[in-house]
């Protein structure tokens, strides 16, 4: 706890209240992005601001049962494996299957969810958990015969 207070004091003395304003701004971006994403998937947007309901709705969008919400609470596995896995499933539920999309949703989560929610091109295609949707094969490059 002492280390957290030192960390807080370090940032507060360097940045003042700007740190809190930046965190509030990022929270607003995340809430707006989730709200639009939920509405796009046919779920109630108000679920984005209700604490446990938002996790249940998020899991429902990707097709996972509500009981999987407990997996987020498993100490290291829940945050480093399960949470990014659900984020990648959200990408796939909206038709984003490229490696770049998967990296972006992990690195820029709130901004990427906002992009998915506000994008006109991204359409909800349905839940992906449990369905074995094969990724479309890459077209083979035409090779010329070398003599």
C-alpha cells in the first residue's frame, strides 16, 4: 500500500489534477465505446455503465455463458489470458479477423472498442464462442515457371 501512495504522490506532484482529468476522459471514451458496441449488437446500451451487468452483456455478445464472468477473477490467468481472449472474440464477432485487429484491440482497448462501436463498416455477425468459424484462406500468389 505504501508503494501505491508513493506512486500517487509522484504523479500528483508532477501532473497535479491533470492526471485525474485524463483518467476521467479515458473512462468516458470507454463508456461511450461500450454503449455504442452494445447497441450495435442488439443489447441495451445502458448496460455499459452498470458494473456487473456490463461483463455479462459483453460475454453474451461473444456467445459465452454468464458463468464465465468468474474467470476474470482468477488472478493471473484471468487478466493475461482470458480477458485478451474475450477481446479477440469481440473482434471476430464484428468481422475483424486480421492479426492487426487482434493486436490493436489488446494494445488500444478502449479506443478500439470505440472504433468498433462508431464504425459504419463493422457489423455484428453473431457470437463466435463455440462455433468453429474457419478463417478465410489467403489467396495463393501466382507463380511463374522458371526454366
